[in-house]
């Protein structure tokens, strides 16, 4: 069982829920080292380093030894053979989700601070489809969750397809009494990733912000697929 880590106030509940939902994976979160205010480059490096430390801790929990995640030409993390993973950073925090490559075809995670109403108004036309805007408007809670879960989808799926896709390639199907929340593809992306296909998603929120994840189990259709480096849509 993962030990509580200092400096994660406001994320504990979402982190515990995510770990319970993905018991075969290991998820670790680390705060970035403090940096002087206004030094953006130092802040980015501190968050980058925190992400790599979180990944090393997750790898140790998963397989008994830490790993050093590399960095591809796009800036996305690259993983040692046998591991599948994803990292996200958010205003002084970093989180890593790792699993065995034999079990997972792709993993994506994202954390975001809660949006202000003004920022939600700006993001909604970019991140939400027309149908999502009709359903959720510019509600900061839902705009933040939808933006975040589409980032998670991109991280999980795009490296295996070897192509970029934008926020309008999928839309959120909220949870119902009969079904958990999911993303539905709005266009054909590849032979097995057709318009209308539903992809399971985890959407969590806590005092510090929102946390989302997409975990794609590996099956026979993933055999031989080699992840390729593609930068997320927000980069």
C-alpha cells in the first residue's frame, strides 16, 4: 500500500479513488520543489523532475525497482521495455500512472486546477464539442473535467495510432444509473477506433482540482503495436 506523501493536500481523495479503480497499476504523486515566483523555466523544470520522481516511485511499487523515464523528441515520456505509463503536471504537483505493458495498450492521466468562470468561458469553445456545449455550457466544473479527460485520452491512444487528434475527436458521455462515464469517438481514427466507439474514462474531483485517467487494456489487436511519440493537443 502506498504511503501518504506530504504536500498533496487536496488530492488525497481523488488519488485514493484512482488507485482503487486501477488496482493493477501503480500511481504516485509528488510535489515539485519550491522555486522563486515569476521564474517560469525553473517552475517547469521542478514539475518535470517531480514527474520523473513520481514515475520512479510508481515503477518501484510495480516491479520492485525504480525506472528513469526518458524524454522523446516531442517532450512526451518514453518508458523502458515492459512498462506502460503516463505523467501529468499541474501548478507544483506531478502524478505518474504506470502499468505492465503486457496488460495495457495505453495509459493516460491528467490533473488540472479548478477553472475560474472566465477561463472556462475561454476553454469551452476549444475543448468541448457543440453537443457538449449544449449539455454543459461553460460550467467550470464540467469544462475542466472534459478538457482533462480528453488530454488523458490523447496520452493513452495517440502514441499507438501515431497521429494527432484534436479535442473534437471525442465527447463525454456522462455516467448514468446503468453505465459509468465514457468518451465516445466522433470520427474514425483507425480501423478499430471508429466513430461511435465508447472508451471508458475515470473522472474525479477534489479540493485541489480534477484528476482524470484513461486505461486501455491490451488485447490481440494491440499485438505488435509500437508506441510512437506524439505531443498532446495542449502542448
